[in-house]
């Protein structure tokens, strides 16, 4: 059994479409609000940032920590989630 | 080196490239990141590769570089220096990964704590056996079960649960020994606010143990919980029957016995009437005290059972006999037939064939009824007989 959460599986299982940023694994209400304040109101915008960083999970993690105040675990989860989504759908 | 924040986007990109970082588009959102990265690289290059933190940073870069090298086939810069750095960083990355593996292994070492607990439980189990043997002096099974060395937590929990089951199950058989246990068990079972932790605490408090950690209790509780629920269900009927009768410990026996008594009580009286000499034990009825049936005492028998226990064969016989001709009538008919035959025999024997033929002819004529012919035969025979005599 993998260590991914149900949220992760739900996100990676289908195209994100117009999902909110809180649909990302690791992003809860508080982090979601902070991201929305910075302009990242949808999951695809965060995906854009991830792609801008050339799908580098390390850099994305650093960015997410700076942007939303996420801890290492949350940022890592989100990065992993986006990476897998990209592997599946991009 | 210039301050990363003062550089233009292109310069920043170039600087990063010199250090081996293939940066993506430096946009508003990514600029800060790349600036930070450049600073770190400059610091690491300036101080050298001594600190572990810097090593981590290098590893991250190396990972990035490995990814970038793997991803992109078209490399504009194929300088040897880069390749050497890539090789060095790949080695360092391998070391980093090995360190990561160690970390994971260290994380995996969390598990041996359970073995420590189990070792503690070993000691507890050995200590448990001593007081339990004191309680149940004649209960060799129990003590042997607890003396069995359990190797993990779960068997200990099971042995404890089974020991408790034995406590309750054999409590009726050994009332003296287990009285100390049962009252607590009964009180805890009867009380509505029953909690497993409470019971475990009670059992532990009785045992002279100085060290009893909460974690152990919780573990035991969690392991024993399922067994307790089962044992409680079993204990309930046992406790109830114990309250009524102290002799029988199987819960099934008591309701069965009540049923037996219900069905057999009216028959009892008739049996005594019919067979006053037989003992009550022939039918397996024991005259032990039972809960009296409400309202049955003192009332006369309102409905009568059949006098004798009628078997189905006798019933069939009776029905058949009803339809058959009664035996009295059968005897009468038999007598009449014998008389008739006798008369005919006499008539045939005594008389000559002439009158017999005449008789026969008269008989065959059939104008008269048989009775009339019989009468004639009788009248003729009587004078014949009288004539002979």
C-alpha cells in the first residue's frame, strides 16, 4: 500500500480541470487561502508555477514554502502530487 | 560576484548556468527563487564543500542537474568542466541518497520499541503467574497457560483473556478459589459504567507490580478488547445461572432443565398414580429447586392429559378395532353357523339318502326362506331323532 493519501489519489486520478487550489494534496484551507491571496486561486495556476520551475520538485517545494508558509511535508506532498499528475496527463 | 538581486533576468540565468543550474524562465514568480538559489551556490562555492547543509544544497543541485541531464538530450554546453562537476555531483548525490537511506533505516528503527514492550510483558507474564497460582490453588491449567512464554504482545493478551475466561468459566466449579475474582467481575459486569481499562486496572492493582506503564495497559487493552467483548457475552449467562444455582455451570443446562420440568410436571402426577412404586429418577427428573411458575401453584388441573402415554401404534389399533365387528357378535354368528352345520351333518348322516334328497330338493326349490327350510329340517329332524331314540 502506497503512502499516498486519498486526496492525492483523487487529484492524480483525473484531469484537474477547474479544481480549486485546496484540491491539491497537502494544501489545506489555510494554505489555500494564502495562495489565493497571491493570485494562485486555481490548481492549474499552481501547476503553471510547477511547470515554470521545470517540474523540479525541490524548487517547487522551496517556492511553496516561501509563498504559502507550508512546511516541508506539505510542500513535498504537493510537489509529488503535481509531479504525478504531470506524469499521468501531461 | 554581483548581487543576484541586481542582475537582470538574463544575467541571472547566465550566472546560474555557469554554476551548472539550468534555470527555467525567470518570471516574476520564479525570480526570487532563482536569486536565492544563486546566492546559495555562491556561498557554497565560496566556503567549499564542508558543511552538511551545503552538501544538501549541492545534492539538490546535483539532483536537478541529473534530472536536467537526463531529460534534455540537446546540450548546448558540453564543456568538460561541467561533465566533471556532473560526475562529482552525481557521486555526492549517491552519497546523499545513501544518507537518505540511512535516515529511512533510522526511521525504521522506531519499530524495535515494540520488542522492548514485549520484553516488558515477558516479565509481567512471569509475575502474573505467581499471584494467579495463589488464587486458584487447584487450577493447574490456568497457571500453565500463563507460564507459557509469549513471544509477542498479542499472545499475552490472548492468554490473559483466556485466563479470565477460565476465571469466570471455572469459577462455578471452584467457587472458593475464584470468589476473589468473580465479585469484581460481577460488579464490573453488572455496573452500567463498565470499562475495560477499569477492569484491567483492577486486575493490575491486585498484582504486586511496581512498574506498570500506561502504554502497556493500552496495548493490553487494545489486544484484550476484542476478547473481553466475547468473554463478556459468555460471562453473562454464567453469572446469571450462578446466582440461581451454584451447582450447574453450563448455561445451556438451566433453560433446558426448565423446559423439561414444564413438560414433565403434569405427567409426573399421573405417573405416580399409575406407578407409585417407581423412582423419580427413571425419567431423568431431578427434584431440585427451581423457580416456581407464576400462577400454576394451587390451581386444579384444568385440562386432562391422556391417562396413559398412548403410542401411535396403540392408537391405530384402537381405530381399527372400532371399525371391526365386535367380538360378541362374531361369537354369536359362529355359534349359529356351527349349529347349522351340525344339523345338516346329522341330517345327512342319520337319514337315508331319499329323504335327504327330498330335503335337498325342497331346499333347492327355494320357495321358502332359509329359516322356514331350517325349521322344516329341524321339525323333520326332531321326529327323526326322536324316532331313532
